[in-house]
C-alpha cells in the first residue's frame, strides 16, 4: 500500500506528530526565566478571570507585573489556565505544545492553499519548520507563547486573504482585520504581517482588479484598526506612565543598553552595518543552529562597523532576497513569498527605526524562519545536480534538526537547568552572568544547607564576570555590593557601591547603600553625607529623608533631623515607618506639641497601625489628664 502524502489528512497527521513528539518532554517542565514576570509574580494573571479588565491595562509603574509589554491576549490565555488549572506549569506547557501544533498545521494549510501544485514540497517546508531547534525557546518556555500566538493569528490573517482569492467569500476579508488585531495584542511583532499581506497582493497581480481592491482594502483596514488601537492604549486617557514619579524618587535607571547596545548608537551608517550583520547572523544560526543559548545580549553579540565582513555578507543576502522576489513573482512565487516573509518579519528586529529590546534572540527568528525554510527547501528542489537525491537530503536535514531539538529542550526544564546549560557559552555576556549570580545568591539566602565559602565563591565568580564588562548596569553593582556585605566582606562591598555612585550619579540606590553601610558602622558623619546625596537625587523620596534624619540625630544634630522630617513629610503619605520614627524623635527631644500634631496627621493616614494608634492614645490620655487638672 502506497502512502499518499500529497492528498488527504495524512500529511496533517505527520506535521502534528512532528510538532508534538519532540516537545512531549516539556509537559513536565517548570517555570523558567521571564515566566515570573508574566505568570508567577504577576497578580493580574494569578487572579485568573476574576478581573479581566486589569489584563487590558497599560501601565509603566516600575512594578514587575507591568513589564510585559502590551500583550493582553497573551495574559488572558495565562489567566484562563490559572482559572481552570491553577498556577500549574505542566498545564501551561501542554497548552504551548497544542498551540504550536495548531500553528504548524495552519502553516501547512496556508502553503497548500497558495501553492497547490507543490503539496509535497510544502509538506516538507512545514515539517522542517516544525522540527527546527530555533523554535525550542518559543515552545519550551511558557513565556514564548507570545511568539506562537502572534504568528498563529498572523498566519490565519494571511490564510483568510489567500482563501478569499480562491473562494471570493467576502466574510473572510471582513474577519481578517479582527484576526490581525488579535495577533498584535498577543505580541507587537505581528504588525509585520501587514508587509506579508502586501507581498501577497503583489503576487496576485493576475487576479481581477475588483478582487485585488477588496484584498487591499482588507489589509489597509487591518493595519488602520491596529494603529488606532495602539494610539488609544498609549494615549493619556488610557496609558498610565509613572516614569517621572520614579525619576523623582531616584529609582529610575535606564539600562536598555545591556539588552541591545544599539540603544546608544545614533549614527545611521553604523546602525545600517549592524542591521546587515543581524540579517547575516540570522541566516547563519538558521543554517547552523548550534550551540544555542538563551541570551545574546551585551557583550555576547558584539557590534560591527563597515570594516567588518559580516555587514557585507548581510548586504549580499539582501540583494539575493530582492532578486528572489523579482524573479520569483513570475517564475518561482514560493521563493518570492519566502523572501518577503523573512525580510518583512525580521525588519522590526534590525533596530533601524527603533532599537528592539534585545539586539538578537532565537525567539526573534521564530516567525522569520518560515521564510528561510521556504526559500531553502524550494531552492534545493530545483538544483539539477541533486534533484534525484533531494528526498534523502530533506530526510537527513529533518532528522538532524529533530535530534538538535530533542537535545535542546531539556535545557529549558527550569531556570537552573537553563543557566547551567548555557553559562559556559556565555562567559562574556553581562546579563546572563548577572542573572546566574542573582539566582545563586537567592539560593544561598533561601537554603541554609549551602551557605558555605564554596557557594559564596561561586556567587562572586559570576558577579565578577558580569562586572568585568558591565559598567553600564546599575543594579548589577547593587547586587554585587550586597553579596560582599552578605558574605562578611563589607569593605569590598562599600568599594563596589562607591564605584556605583560615580558611575550612576542619578540613581539613588548606591548612595542609600553606602549611607546604610556607614550607619551600621556608626560612622554617622559619612552616613549623613551619602544620605544627603540620596535626598538630592530622589527629591521626593521619603525613605532617603528618613535615613538622613536618623543619621543626623545620631550625629548629634536633632534640630536638623526634625527639619528633614518636616520636609520629607510632604512625600510620606504611604510610609508608616517615616511617621513612627518622626513621632519617636519628637518625644525623645521633648518636642511634645510637635509630636502631638504629627501623631494626629499620622493617625488620619494609618489608623490601624499599632504604634501610631499607641502614640495617639498616649496623647489623648495626656489631653484628658490636662483637662482634669484644669478643673
């Protein structure tokens, strides 16, 4: 019996199995890396479906739960799972596998719709895409669902337009803008599917003019709806941006450079050279996906200039892509679509208009890789010298990719396995070593059994690696300084904090840490100096005022301490400790009338705080006693 892979449902079964089998092992995995931002430490998601409107909020408050970008459909998918299964990573991993399988089936459906005369070849394209190890990050990491959802809706958007071409059912074009919007609300990168829709419009130039007009109207409407929604969610009436408040507290420090060093580059020729380099590196890692790592940030992915050969290789790739488009529209439309697909979807990660969050990442290639697979598979099929052996070549390539995918998946079992697997290949990567040091440091604090000199040495080793190239990362210095302090090396810690004060003069944390160090050492004059700097940086920071006032008192300056308390009260409406210490100092220096006034204000703000309530009752008793004696 001969199996027919070109017709019927057997080809869909094959693709589904290729999508599910390599990733079955991930169904037992835990959370990893950014899953904490999106799920485990995100109260909006952990509430399930109890407060759906909160999932559609758009805020910049410095809180971890709002560092997700505006991706409400993604958050809604997590919240739905929490509602059904609780905060269960196994359920979420299974959902990722199912969604990935659906996506791969939809890709096969789309390619078969566009190129019905090449069904077997399109099956190979879908199969190679499905098993490519570049996709492990998106599938094996729960947070990677944003890539799956945005591409799923994007492919569905293109399929609706392609299906309309053959069926002329107008409802498909009417539904397309909504599907496109769902993709953008899953992850912003889905915006690039508008470029693919334009490419599809170009490739259908032989269609009747009416059909092409309807298709173009649908695409323009989809893009317009997306733009209007984005404008609204970032408007003053909807978007809550507290960045200025954080700056007033001295708590805001922009460290985007560490993810993408192009944040600081404003010279367009240099940006262009690096854009071509990113294209080259994308094709290179697609063809040779080994070794893979989870972090390609500074200094793992160095910048280039026009003296670097990578930029010129990137130019050649772009030129070949343009040739493929112009040649392929008439001769090889599948190659043309592959080129359009790759360049359209990689465009937003080239940092030409606006730097991406990272300069390079495997997840960035999740959608563009379909274009590269399409180009590669089709080109291999038309090379005369190997046409008789193409199926063997496809089979070997697919088998190799399956093996690499199987081997890469276990790295994503949890944060620890991921970092331990990749850290030896990330020696110069500042963020990766910083994150690993933080992870080891947290384990040290939480697990008394491993609190020993060897663990301390390991923690400091990775902080040292990061510090070697990380003079731009403020929180790295704070964490490393705290580690020295925690491990009984206060002078080394103070040296790191002093360096941070020099490097980050607008960031309050180093000055606060140094002030606290000197306060504990009873060197109150030095504590006053650094807490004063902290109040100058964080002009509305009540904690800095509190620490400065206490240091002034200990340094024998109670009147100045009271002045600082008086000034800081303007910003202390949510700081109960500030009022507790303020009242205590008033009583200590016998400023009872002032103490009574402060107590009344504090009681109005914190009527249930035990210490504030006790002070309030004491002053009430004294007033009653005074009334009695007056009688």
